[in-house]
């Protein structure tokens, strides 16, 4: 049985996952390529969150780890979106720091994530956390007179951070 795109009035095949809720509940809907692209453009995790709430979000294990038993699973809000973003490489800034790549056995996902956060490949987890906080503050609409011009950048940074958190942030 073929899955039809969950978008209203769309009859194409839905082969791309999109999260339904902003957590790790693993509730999914399947969308066609066209509509998953629209979804990727539109989601905004930080909508209506103030700086304190974002700070809490960064610190809180609850949001990231909630009911996530195996980290191998890629079925949570950020992972799904991160994977979608990687499928769409056009939008992802990439650098080529090959020496550091050889030194560190990072996955290409981790390297992309570090590139997006403008960090070196040997950055320690504590430094990544600090950098994330700095970047969220810098690009949050509250700090830019409510302007949403950095929304995409903030999204990518958040997805990158969630990727690194899975790889490096586990105890
Ligand atoms: Zn569709």
C-alpha cells in the first residue's frame, strides 16, 4: 500500500517524514518532496519563546531526551528535520578541513553540524554548548528587534546542535 502525502488535497506519494509535535514523541506524518520542503521552511521551534525559555530549552535534558531510550533511533523532532536538511545539501554551508577530518573520526553529520556552528572539528562538548548559547542569543528575534531574518540560520544551528548533542552530549 502506498502512503499518500498528508498535506491537504495532495495526492502524491508521501515518502518524507515530518514531525507532528515539537518533542521526541515520534509522531510523524508522511509528505511528498514538495510539501516536506515547505514544511522544512516553515517550522519554527522557537516561535513565541523568549530568551529565558530558550536558555531553559538548551539546558533541559527533558526536551532533548524525553522518552528517548535508544540514541541510535533517529525518530525525533530534530533528527528528522536534520536528516531532511541533509538531503537538501544546497542550503548547508560546507567547509573542507581535511586534515582535521583525518585526525578525528567524525561522521559526516557531525562535521556538517560543526561547520554550521562555525566550530573546529576537535571542539569539546562544553565549548559546543557555550557556542550554541552564544549563537542562539545572537540570532534570536528578541535580540534583533523582532526581526525574523535570522530564523533560518537559527534553525540550522539548532539542528546542528541537536546532532552534536546526540553524538557528544551523552553521558
Ligand atoms: Zn504533498
